[in-house]
């Protein structure tokens, strides 16, 4: 495929998923996935419930290592390091330092707002108070939360609204300068206004960081992503530029899914 | 309408009854506690007809049954505090570490074996612990430290600490396991280690439950009777030195109750006075613990 080669040659490639398979014990959840993710672009993963979107996303962050019996097969190569992030030889900690994750339900820690954002820095052994304060402010500014919380940084994060909590979780993931942030349906627990804010945020963030986002909402995929991957029953059916996928998909299944005439 | 609600009066009556039953049950607990406290205090009051408060709080000796009686409460207080502190120094760190291990690290199969074993520790009669302290732990410590007297607060406190480990570990573990997996994932997902996640996210998230465990442990240690009666000696001594023998409040109560005391004797009355002090001390630490918990909740 010329397109792929172009990306590789431009050195704009960030993550290359190659012949990737995933197993929950005996359950073969992902089958021969191939995917190229370009630097500082947003990729949307769409598909019906149970098709494996979360499984693929969580593989990128090595979250499956937490539970016994899970197995990765194939490669996911992170560029420019050329690091196969799903290799058992690679330390999941190293992967998670480069690729952080934002979850479906906001999960702030029962700490202060400041401590939540500073957490990732502190666990990396950063002690410089000024640097931490600076990073915390910048991350909160990036997620548009700074003005809302700057006077209550030392109050509990649990006192924030759901949308604010989710933006706080994004700030927490941003503070450590990850190369990729993966989002698993980050707005499904939020109201339309909070959702709009997060979508806007994703559009801003992708200037600095590569984004992979799972969503059930077609409009959302269309609004925030540059590329879209359509998955079905553990397989990647179609992958391409979002505008092409939504206007003239090449596969019948994709068309049926995005037009809502599924099954 | 197909689904008609049941008659409203019946529904209201039912709700009313249930609410009253729940209230009565909760109220009963309060009544019992207040009743016990009242009995203690009314029985304790006559003591102060023959002993002044100045003697009670000013004297440094406690020997109400001697021909030269002294009525200073402090020796019993120090005995109780020293043994309790030693016990907590053992039970709180070990119990907490065990809880973290069982909740965050142990394979489910390992946990299934260790947890019941640990809870068995709490099922051993305390008199056995008492003799364990007296006949095993103290002689063992004397090998390293010959000056240690045969009865001492150190051995008793240490054994008491071991005894209350399960109270700390079991409740703390339950509290930590109740922390949602999403919080652990949130921490690990941005590159935290398991240890960082356990100590910096799971532990503080469970802190409210863990304080309850600590409060229970303190109450247990203050109220523990057999171990200190057997192994700490029954000689009231105003000292904070753990290698010395001493007497706790509980041990004193056992000691005088074993003798034949006339109803109106000062010895008999002193039982209730000491009992009331014990009650107040436990109450004090309970309130302190609750305050600590509230403060923490407010901060986070
Ligand atoms: N822990 C597990 N053990 C076994 N099978 C699992 C496990 N988790 C997920 N699966 C299976 O893997 C498949 C993919 O699940 P996944 O959660 O990735 O779907 P999804 O596309 O994210 O769905 P949704 O849109 O509902 O979130 C499903 O068939 C699911 O039943
Ligand atoms: Mg999912």
C-alpha cells in the first residue's frame, strides 16, 4: 500500500500495529489487526459493542497485563523508538510512561486537585516543586480547567462535576508528556456540554500528542478524528481517513454500520 | 391500568412499621451502652465519698487494699498506655502490611489459605496468649536482655500486638479490596508501579475503613485483660519503662475481683472507679479516631 509507505517514509509514523492478535485465555478477541497510526493525529475506533475496541486500546497501554491468562501475539511498534510495546521483554511500566490512558468513567484519585495532576510526576521521582507546579498549571490550562479550579487546587478532586473530573483525568494523563494518549469512550458518562468540551479538547491536544479514541458516537468520530478504524467481531474491517470512511466507505459492513442499517 | 399500585394506606403502614423497627434496633444499641455507662458511674461515685479527687489524681501510688492505702490512678493508667502502645507498634505496621499484601499482591489461592489462618489467631483464647508471653516470649527476650524482669510490660505488649494483628489486617484488607479497580487502573495507566499504586492510591482511598480497623485495635488493646494480668505482673507502678512489671486497669479489676470483697468496702468500689476510667479512656480514643477520620475525609 503506497499510503502506508508514504507515512513510513515521512517519518511521521507513531505506532505500527502488525498482525496483532489478542487472547483472553481461550477467547480470541482480536484477529490479525494491522493499523498505522500517524504522529499527532487522532484515530477513532468504532464498531458495534463487543467488537474489541477496548481490547485493542487497552493493549496499547499494556492494561491486560494486570489480569492473568491474557496473551498478546504479533507486534505493536512505537516510533521513533522502534519499541515493540507488546513484547513480553518490554517492561509495561516503560510503555505506560509513553502511552497513557483515559477511561470511560472519570476516575480521579481521592486526593486534592493539585495532587491528582502532580501524581504522574511524583511517581516518576520528580521532586522540583516549581517544576511540578508549572506542569500542573500547564496541564490544567491545556484541558481548560485552570480558571475553574485555580482557587481550589487544594480541595478534593471528588468535589468536581463529572465533566470537570474527566478533564482532570486528562490533565493527569497529560502532565507527564506522553507520546500517545488513548481514550476509551471518554464522554459516554457525560452530558452534551461536557462532551463538547472534551471533543474540543481532543482537537486541540492532537497538535502535541497522538490520540486514539474509542467512541460509539459516529458524529463524535467524525468531529474529532483524522482517521477512523471500523472493527467488527475482533477484526479490523476498514481503516482510512475519516472523511472517506464516512462519505464513501469501501466495505459494505462499514457502510451498514455508519448508516445505522446494521445486521 | 393493568398494574395498579397496592392500597396506599397499606403501603404507608408497612413503611411506617419498618421505619419504627429499624429505629428501635438502632436505639437499643444506644440504650445498652448508656445503661452500662450509667451503672458504672453510679457505682463509682460512692468511692469519692472516702477518697478525694486530689488523692485520686495527685497521688502516684495505687494500693487501695494495703493497710497504708494510696489511691492515685496514674500507675494503672501508665500500665495500660505502655502495654497498649507496644501492642499497637506491633499490630498496626504488621497488620497494615499484611493487608496490603493480601489485598494487592497475594494470588487469590494464597489469600484463601492465609486469611483463615490469620483469623484463627483471633480465635485463640487470650489466656493462652498470656502464658505464651510469660513462659516463652519473656524468657526468649531475657536471653538477649538479662535484666528484663520475669513479669514485664514489653513481653505482654508484644504478644498482645500479635494477638490483635488480625483485627487490623482483616478489616483493612476488606477496606482496600472495596476500592474500585478503576482507581488502580487509573494509577497504573500513567506509569505507576504496583507499590506506588498500593500505597499512594489504594491505601488513602481506603483510609476511612482502615482507621476503623485501627480504632478497633486500640479498643481491643486497652480492654485486653488476660495477657497483661498473666504476663505483666500485678504490681501497680508509675513508670513508662516497658521492661518493668506493672499493672493495667483491667488487670487490677481481675485481681481485686478474685478476692472476697464486702459490698461496701473501698476495694469493691474501686472496681467501678477503675472500670469507669477504662470506659472513658476507650471512649476518648474512639472519639479521637473518629475525628481523625473526619478530618481526612474533609481533606480528600
Ligand atoms: N476479561 C475478559 N475475558 C474474556 N473475554 C472478554 C474479556 N473482556 C472482554 N472480552 C470479550 O472480548 C470481546 C471484545 O470486548 P471489548 O470490551 O474489547 O469490546 P468493545 O468493542 O470495547 O465493546 P463496547 O463497545 O461494549 O465497550 C467481547 O466479545 C468480550 O466478550
Ligand atoms: Mg469498550
